[in-house]
């Protein structure tokens, strides 16, 4: 039951009348070795229900014990998000019935989150946006349901459902923004940039791989519209489990258009959860609830309060790595690139590739030239991520080294890259197989130079007379004769030497 | 077989049985078999047990005998039989909590208490009857039928741990484990003429104790003598890393306190609130006689005012149901236990609802509904929130009292054992049975009930409650043992010997 995009106003039409307000809730699965409240392992891809125990199965009598590493990760995330860290906070039970939740309550945090009042600066549309963070709190993941049969793949209408509790109890951090206002037409882009920046941050902290395709990071996007020039927030929808950066952007874009259509028709937006559809970029309503959900939160009596000492928090602050924003600024300065070029590098996902290539000895400008030039073009043509191309930073660094050593010129280097991408082996192997080495035998070059001088006596005479302009004609002839495999700089050197003696 | 027990091993105390086994006067197997025989003979009348694990018990007893034969050191309770309340998990042994919803469930793991009992070489005879999920004061709320009081089979044995208390009074076991959320160890002890202790909250691990109300539940020892209770207390208490609310401190030396058995120089406070109207005359007369006796034994007795205790019952009936509404949510037919209505047509929510409708009894449903309501948005502050405030006031009353006295005393419960069926239709009357025991659960400190005689009007046992500050459980045993010794001297024998033969 997806809303047809045909009947919706265009994005520009929607933005001409309304101001979007967003709220983003991101769940991150921590990469701890064991679960949040028991000692079960957390590895991905194990046989269903093999990584379980009485506690994460919620068996009668079982009790939770907090994973200290998860608390540490939560505090580090909070600090990296410029949050205050609670001096004392508690877990709370969020009560609702669902088969993938073994206890029929989720141990979470309610009005006492571990971290609160922070912000994250993100770059989008050529400027910096400060996204205010409401809170970051700890909770446990649910099991994973697979609904078999039925048309929708959801629990209603399914023939039967299977539940895998391996995921139940894996530590989650939920990071909730304050309402994001003022992004206007850039709202979808800002949403995407926020999630991307958060992912970078989580990875830099080493607390999770934050792979969205594996569900290690999941985003719920809340959106509402208000008529331009008004203050009061409209009714919001919550699009659940938007699981890629591109989907975040698309889901927000679609919801802006859908809300505008509802409001334009004089109808009221229904406060509801919605599902995003990757195939056509639309959303559809989740289950319609007759009453507002009442989770009956209360403090978890099976756990004692968490009271991180200020000394510990300070110590953890000291373990924070260089955060992505600061790192980008440093790299931009090191590489000496403009804001615009840096943005292109970021958009292409080339930062880490360039850093790694440079770390293997390549000059920064050379590394950047290849990744942002030839390779970016290829990635674009093939519609893959830059990092997914079949070439490694080490191979690019090798090509740069061969060029610097004069063994390849630019044209040959391009052919070597092409060979590596075609799976012909390492740069050295491609050079050997394709016979691409620069002609560096001065004897061979001098013979070609003499032929060129003989072929173009007028040009040679002018150079002899001190006019270097026509030297290009002679060099071109030499390059042609050597089928491009000569080092042009060496040819020039030898030519001038020949004509001055 | 030894003649030390006049030919009846089931009359022995745990301490005496352990000593006899250690000395080789009797084998653990003989002791276990004697108790299994006794159960076979009388449990049809009493119905203290829901499950008898004869095979497991005899195997454990044989292991103890083998240990002794190898010359290994035996612990202070090695080979002593015990009845385990059916609210603790025991690997491979049915654990129902007195509920249909868990019928047939065999847990894949041992509770910490169960593990400690095994490690101390106790012989677990079986699982005892209880009010469903420990909600009740009479064991009439068990889905498997009521337990009867050995003193009078037409009367209740208390609850929720009526199976445990009755098993002691019926000489089916010398020791039992109970749990006390609002009085479920102490009130059954009181009405069966036995000893029951609720240790300090966090003193005994709750891991594997199927939760009713997590912030109030506490496992503890039940016995026929104060020393036996102390020995069992020492065996099950102590820090458990699997229970976050477990206290990481040394267990008070309860056995030494029970052996010391004196109140010389102690200050004892009589709770002013637990006296007068609503209390059975015979309960009050026996209670006051016992207090006089404590004074004669050298204690200073003062009256203590604890005004917030008047609100304890109300606060309890908001907090306990609130927590239970959440704790019992997991019984949904999805993973274990009863499943009703799974006909291929009903959806998951229907199956959950039909199972809970069929699997829970009326009292459990009543409390789930109360708790769900009390936690609802818009009502939380008025109910759950203010109940927690009352809890704070009660803790302050205790703090004030314990600044002046070493222990507090009161009747354990306002009446002797009432008739089966008498209060089933009147929840409020039933709830009043826990009036005097609840403040201790709300404050998390320690309490004990010991028998102080029979009420003249009905000839039924009366219990006296002793309350000590958190982690001062040893004081219970000092006072309890002193009183027990003095009373036994006065009567010429332990009160339990007056229980009619079945």
C-alpha cells in the first residue's frame, strides 16, 4: 500500500510551502565481545540460537549483569558527541509484548540516559551544520524474527515465524538528536551527512564497525512539516530502520513530499511509524495502533545504578582518538587542498584511501591525483564505491613510486592502472606483461634524437640558435618513434645537450 | 541404624543428622530414605510437595556416603535432606512456581541457591507447593491445590511458602528453602510453629529465583530450630556475581550468633504500630509473654514508634504488582511452558492472550492488572512514584529505630492459621496476614519468625518476628536462639513436638 509518487508534489513544490523538521534516532550495535547483560558471544552469522543462555533467553529466574565494556563504550561515544556524562543513572524497563523480545520488556534507559546534551558538527551543502544531540542511552537488542509465508514478509499474514535470539542482548547505543530545524531544502542531505558523520565517529572510536548493511547501525528518521514562517511543529511520522546512507536521504525526501501532499489536501498527518522501501524509495504505514503505545517504563530493579566516577570519565576522555572532523581539517591542511576539493574527496569516499596510499610512500598530490582522477572516473562508470575497485592503496602507491623513479611516465602509468583493474596482477607484473617500461636507454634515445634532427633540420637549427620553442616538435617525434615509452624529460635533456654541443 | 533418634530419623534436627552422618552412626542414604518414606506416608494429607525427586535425592545421598567412605571432609549439613520451594530453578527438575503456565517446564540451569545446596552436599528431596508465583498468604493460590497445616489439616500453612513450612511441621524434611517478598517465609513459619528467616536483601542470590517482585524477593532458610536455620543460612548466603543486587560483603556469622544465644545488654524495640485492634488475643498474649521473657533474659525493652508502617501495606500493593506485571510478561507461550490456542489460525497475540488467560490464576491476574495500571503513563507518579516515597519513609523509620535499639520485635502475623477457604473471596483480609512483615521487605533489612507458644483460644502456633538492620542478620539469631532456649526450658521440650501426629 505505497503512496504513488505520481500524485505527490515535487520536492521543490513541497519546499516552496513548508519547512521540514527532522529528528534522527540512530541505533549502534557495540562491537563488544560479549552481550550487554550476559557472557554470551556476539559474533555475527552463527547458527541460530547458539549464542544464548538463560539470561538472554529471558528464562524464568535469570538475571542481568551489566557489561562494563559497554558502559565504557557508551561514555566514550557520549564524550565524542560533546555530551555531559551522567554522574548517576539507571536502566529502565520498556514494557511491550513481541516474540523477539524474550522477557517482553527491553532493558533500556528512560529519563536517566548515560549521556545527554551534546552536538555533532557535520558538513553538507557547502557549510557546517551543528546537530544537537538530545541523549545517548544504553539498551539491549532484540532477537531477529523471520516471517515465513504471507505476502508482506511481516508478522501479520505469515504462515509461521522463526526467531533467532543470537542478537537478543547485544549492546546497543541509541543516539537521539534534538529537532533539526533550518535545514530547509538541504534537509535530506543534512540527514545523510549526519548519519555518515556519526558512522565515521563510531568507527574512529573503535566501538563498532557500524556496518549499516549488517544492521550494526540503523536509523529511524522522524519528519514533520510546518508551513513556512510558522513556529509550531507539525505532526511527525517515524520511518523505521532506514539502513543505508542513500536510503536516509531518499526516505526524508519522500516523506517531505508525502507530508506536503497530505497537508495540501487539507488533511492531517497521521502520527505513525512507517516502513521504507528500497526498491521505489517510498514509505508505507506500519501497523496502525488504536491507542498510543504506553511502555510503562520503570527503573530496572534487577540492576544497580551506574555511577561513573569523574576520574574514570576523565580517563576515558583521554582515550578518545582524533575525531573525524578534526582529522579532516588536518588532512586538508597537510594536502593543501581547497574546501571544494576536500568536499569532493569526502563525497568520493577517498579520504582513507589517500591516507593509506600516502602512508605507503606516495606523495599526497600524486595519491590524490590517481584516486580522484582516473580511479574516481572508473568507480563512477562502474557505479561502485571507490574502495570497492579491484585496486589497493599499496598498488596505487607502487604506480606512483614507479613514476617518480622515472620507470613510468604518466601515459604508461595510466595503462598500468588499467591493467591492475583488469586483474592482470600487480603494477610490476602489468609493466612486465605489457612491456610498458619507459625507454631509459640513452643510446636508443640518442639514435631516435638523431633521426628526429635529420627529419626536421629547420627546427633543429632554430634550437641551436637559442630558440627552444621548436624543441617540442623534435621531442614529439622522438616520443612517436618510441611509441610513447620514452621519458619525455630525459629526451628533452639529451636533445638540448646534443644541439648545444 | 543408629538409635540416637529413637528409631525415627525424621524427628532429628539438621545439626544432629549431619553430626550422625559425619560420625557414621547413620548413612545419608538411610536419612534420605527415611524422609522419602515419611513423605510417601503423609504427603497425601499435607500436600507439601509438588514434585518429589526420589532418584536425585538418593543419588545425592549416595554421593555423600561415598565421599565419607573416601575419607573426605564433610560440610556442616552434608547429607541433610531439604525441601526446595518450587520457585527456584533446578536443572532438569520441574519448576512450576505453583502455576499452570509453567507446567512441565524443566529448567536447563540451576539457581545459585540450588548450586550452593548441592555444593554443601544437602539432599534435595523435591519441590514444595506455593501460592502461584509466590502471590498469597495461604498456598490456596497454587494451581495444584492447597497445602494443609499439619497442626490442623483444615487450616492453611501460610503462604506463599506453605509447602516449605508444612514439610517441616510434618517432619517430611528438617530443612526447607523459602522466599520472602512480603512475608512468605516468616508468616508460614509463624502459623506452623517453625523458624523462618528473610535475610537482608542481597544477602542470598536471586539468580534462578523466578521473580515475583525483584526489589523485594529474597530467598532464605526455613527450619525447626534457630541453629538449623543459621546453618542453612550460612550455606546459601554470600555474594554472587550473577546477581547485580547481591551484596559483596562477608556474610554475618549467623551460626556463631545462634550458638551464642544471649540477649544480655541488648536493646529491643517493640513496634508500637503492630499491636492492639485487629490482632488475635492469643497472639498478643503469647507475644507479650515472650517480650517479658526477653526482658528477664537481660535485654532492655522499649517501645518504638514507626508511623510510616501504617502505609506499608498500601505501598507494597503498588510496588509488588508493578514489578510483577513486568516480570511475568515473559510467560507468553513462545519459548516454554503452556501454549493455548495455537491452531494455525490464531495470530501470535491471540495465542499469547489465550495462554495467559488460561495459565494464570485469579490472584496473579489481579496483581498483573493492578501493576499494569499503576505503571501507566499518567498514573505512574500517583501510584508507583508515591509508593516509592513511602518506601523511603519506612527506611527512615527503621533508621531512626535502629539508632536506638539493636532489633525490633512484633507479632509475625496478626492471627494464627485461618481455615482453608475462609479468606479466598476477600483479598484485603488475605493481604492483612502480611501486615507486620512487609516493612522489612520494603526496607531490605532482615527478619525472622520463631514460635513463641500456642494461642490459648485455638491451640495453634504463634510467631514472634525479630527485625535487624541490613547485614546485621546475626542479631536475629542471637535473639531468636536466646528466646528459643528459654522457651524450650520453660516448656520442657520444643513446641514442634506438640504437633499432632498425622
